[in-house]
C-alpha cells in the first residue's frame, strides 16, 4: 500500500486534504509510522495508509489519527508438506496504530500529550514464535523559552503484551509464554543563548530489556521495543544531529562499523535510540550570516547489557564538531569531524583485548526546499 507504480514513474504518497467546518482531514497514503510528534525524540519517517483529523479550539489543538502500515489478511498455513491447513487465527495479519492527542501552544511555550495504541498482527501464525503484539504508549512533551534559555523534553511510557497463543498451535511453540511490555524513556535539553553563540546540556534515557526476558520466556519486557513499533529509528536528519553522536550511531553505515566482526566481539549498534543512557554537552556559534560552527561531547552507555555479548556497558565518549557555510538560502556546504574514545563494550567478552579509538572525517551538501 506504499508504492504506486504507473509503469513510467512511481511515487509513495498520495492523499487528499479536506478543510471542513468540523476540522481538517487528511486521507490516503501519508507521512506516518508512527505519528510525527513533539520534539525530535521518538520520531520516525515513513508512509502509512490512513486518516488524520485535527481541530483547533483557541490555543488547543485536538488530533486523531489511524493508520495501517501493512496489510496481510490472506489465510496463512502453519503446516508444511504437500497439504497445508489454513490457520484461520492468522487471517488478520495487519499492522495498525491509532493516535489521540491534545496540544497547547502560545508565544513562548507549547506542550501536549499523545496516546497511541499499536496492534501488530503481522507475525501471527507463520512460525512457532508467532505472536500478536499490542501496546499503549503515553507520550508527553514540552517546549518553552525563558528569555535566553530554551528548554524542551519528551518522554514515553509503554504498556502492552506479546501474545503467543497462535504459536502454541505449533508443536515447537508449545512452551511459549506470553510477555508483558513495560518500557519507559525520557529526553531533556536546556540551551543558553549568548548573542551569536549558544551552549547547553541534553540527556537521553531509554530503558533496556533484561537479557533473560527472551521471546516466550514469560518475563516482562522492560525495553528494546522502540524499533518494534517504529519509534526513534530516523532521528538523525541526514548526517548530523545535536543529540546523537556520529560514530556510535552510524551515519555512514547504519551501525557502529569500525571494528572487526569476529567471535567474542560485541554486536553492532543499530540506529534506534533504545536501551541507552546518554549525556551531551552541546554548543555552537554563528560567524556572520553564512558561517556556523557547532559541536557536542557525548558520554554514552547501555542501560542493560547482555553478559553473553559483552562484559561492559560502556559505549564510550565522543567529540563531534561541524562547520557549515550557507551558499544560498537553501544550499549549504558542511564539514564534520568525530573522534570516539571507544568504550569497553566493544571488547565483547574478550575483556583483555584492547579496543582502539576511532575517528571519522566527512563533508556533505544540504539542499532543502
């Protein structure tokens, strides 16, 4: 439902906007997966088929959104061989989410609360570990300005269930136990503006999962679910962000990539801001109207570490600096440098092995329109 192909050209989004007396409706394939909301934290890009509605009441805006990110309502088979038996329980294999939110905004501040309900049935009936995953996510945020000080924050609390009842129809999944989802996280930032310069502090906490809470174990899932629901997987705005370090979260190759993948080493980090404790010292200065410099010093560790993957939770300390020159209003040239004092997490279980520091030099052009 995402890609329309006419034979000569293809496009991803097609929707209609209706301005009516009871609010604005957007219907069709539109930006979503999930809803873009609040600060940069937890946002993701993508397209979903659905219906969006909003209505303003003075400074308050009410929002409702429903979307289907994938559809799979054909009967699926759980047996193999010459003859298969359709699994009627698995005929509904859609991915759906529903949002309901209220947002307040005035000259110097804004804030809001969104409640999202996710129902992911796309993994039902296809294997011994098939599951129906549902969750409710509460997502509050705020932004405010107090003279030269800018502050913002966003958090989430996730509660839900992974239901393996379909898997129990398959012999190999007979011992699968349902699991409760209870995850949480928070992002905060403060910036102080001093003429053309600014400096600040930001931090991220996203709960990690107990390594013992494997699929079907019956133990609560306490983190690591942001990627499952499409949260926080595209936060980085191309190749640079004030919040997330360049090397640790892999702008160049979608993961930390500067070590050899051999037995005993730790796994790659993906691009999901999950299972993480991170603090940034941030700052920058504008030199005239066209030239800007900014940078950040990041301290990062995992919230939970699997002892089978690594003996340490330390991801490391990273320095990132950038210079940006505006060629035209919509076109800028950028140079960036990053240096990572690599943490012991990357030793994996080989605790006596040295881990080298890493650096990254890049340049790029931004074209925005």
